[in-house]
């Protein structure tokens, strides 16, 4: 693991100490968990393009999508 130094407010430090004591874990573990949680939230909010494509695959039920596009463009 890589060690790093961060600067946080006194209130955040106090909360961190209290949370670590409540859970019986080191403060560093609380920080690690918080980072992992933030990463998971970000992944859910901004899924990769591949995930979006997989989720939306097969939604178009009105025939050939490319044919539909071409007909619309011909109207232009």
C-alpha cells in the first residue's frame, strides 16, 4: 500500500476518530472505505460506454434502426 499525507479540518478529524472508535477500526480503514464508496457511487453515476450499450441493447423494437435513420435523414 502507498502511504500519503492529507490535510483535513479539525471537525473532519474528530468525526474520523469517532467513527473509527465506533467501528473498532483504524482511521485509515475508515478513509479507505470512504474512498471505495465514492468510487462505487461514481461508477453508478457514470457507467462506462460499454455498460450503457449493454443495458440498452435491444430496446429499439421498430425494425431495423439503421433503415429508420436513413429514412429520417432522407426527409432532411
